[in-house]
């Protein structure tokens, strides 16, 4: 496939960025999107030019490092996949592909396509830890029965990889889907009960401090989320927050 790439280039966090055009030839339809960018970078290096900076790590949809807004969609045109799982067969020979960083005030661009998602880390830190005994008298997991529907819901919420596509997709740059997943994964389980109220209050407070917008139930986050995190978790977080607020002085 021969393609034209329009890529956001930005020297550093303080510089202004702009779209630049790069033609690229002979890309296999079987290669991944990131492999296609690897080929571009190899070409740029061979030409003595600065390669395009982009985030990646596991390249198998687990770590949440890859981002990229591709042709106006977070993680590109496929559904239920991260950018690293996106294949070039989703595009046609001769296509022009627009590649931009995830955009949100709370995700400032560091360089080219790399954004700082430290705000997500700070929200998770605000959530704190769970009180479990790890002193050597640890309870056997099977000694604590958990209803299957609760275990399934907790697991569904825990599949959130913290990629930030929900924020990038949302017209309000809301982080509600991410925070709701993190709050919910513990609230379903007995181990998450001790700090349940404190956790939701602290995480929502940190989310607001980071400058994310509010949720207006548009639902774009759920559509673009590579892990299919459901809007139901946002409703659950709102209930958790309300319940915690009326018994807390915070
Ligand atoms: S909710 Fe989905 S889109 Fe948002 S951070 Fe988690 S996995 Fe990514
Ligand atoms: S590089 Fe790890 S999820 Fe894409």
C-alpha cells in the first residue's frame, strides 16, 4: 500500500505544533499501525531527519501506553482494539491518514504524538490502597466467597488499561469512564469495602483538580473504549459518590 500520512509534529511541550505530510510506500496490509510508523521512522532516520515520537510498550493491547487519534478517532477506525492492535488492512491503498495526539487540557503534549497522562496516575494514587493482610496470615482466596455476577462485573471494570481514549474522544474531555472503572472494580468486592467511601471521594476530587470536564452522557467514550467499558459504571460511580457524600464531611 502507498499512503500519505499527515502527522502532528511538535518539538516539545512549549513549542507550537503543526501537521506535516509524509508519503510512505510499500506498506503491507498485514502490518500493524505501529509497524507502519516504525517503517516511517526508519526512513526518516536514514534521511537524517528527526523520527516521529509516539508512545508504545506491550504492543498487544495490555499496557495502555499507545494512544493516537487516527482519522478523527481514538485508536483509529476499528472497534475494541488499541492503536497497537490496529492493522493496516483497515485502510486502502492511496489513503491519506491523519495522525494526531490524544487531545485534552489534562493530557498536555510532550513531543509529537506523545502526551503526558500523569493525571491518570495521580487519580489512581488518590484512590489509595486496599486493606488486605499480607503479613503471612493472608486469607486463602477461596475462603471469601464472592457472587459470580459481582466477580464478573469487577473483572469487566478491571479490564480498563488506562489508555485515555475515553478522554480524547469526549467532547468535554471527561475522565468519568476511566475513574468509574477504577472505582467500580473495588466496590464490587469485599476487599474493596474498607476504603470504599474515601476512595470514590478522593478519586473524583483529584479528577476535578486535574481539569477534566464533566460527563454529559454522550456515550462516545464507550464506543471508542478498546476494552468496552460500559457507561453503566459511570452510573454506578455517581451512586457511590452520592452515597459517600451524604455520610462524609469532606
Ligand atoms: S475506560 Fe476504556 S478508553 Fe478509558 S482509559 Fe479505560 S480502557 Fe481506555
Ligand atoms: S502498546 Fe500496550 S496497549 Fe498498545
